[in-house]
C-alpha cells in the first residue's frame, strides 16, 4: 500500500482538497478492474475512491469518453456465437370463413366471426 499512498500524495488537488484525476489515471484504474479476479470495490479501495466513482469511469470508457491503455497481456474469455436453431413454422391451414361444430351426426356451421360466447352456448346445447 506504500507505493499507492506515495502515488496518491502526488495527485494534484482542487481548492476544496479533492483530487484531480487525469484521464490517463482514470483509464489505468478502469483497466485494473478488467483484470481477472479484480473487483471494482477492491480497485477503488486501493486508490482511496468510492466504488461508484470507478463505476462511473467504467461507463465513460464504454461510451468512448475515456480511452483505456494498451491491454496487452490481459486475458479475455473467448466468445462463441451459436447459430440459432431454425424455428419450426406452424402448419399452414387453409383459411376459411366458417367454423364447424360437430356432435355425432349433427354439424353446425358458423361464421368464423361468431363470438366465443355464442359458440360455447351451441356446444352446450349439443351435449344435452
């Protein structure tokens, strides 16, 4: 922690005592959060920052407002893009404008626009 403390002591400060973080330093802090096994909280603690500040800097990097240093030697997980399985198309049924309600020898042919409540009444009547 001694090296970090010396580094932080050299950071310029505003009149209110808060540190001024140059873009290069912000980028380095963000890059450290990308190292496998690191957490935003751990990196923030190392630099005596609150985690939300580091998260804000990470968002800036994602938006292209903060350029990260060369990340040579950093390991990233390879990505495999899977081809989606073809979706089965529903069986095409011939369109008709009628609906048949069949009970034994009786067939009641209704307009396809018949309300469901009316179809239910007819079906009940056929079962009695």
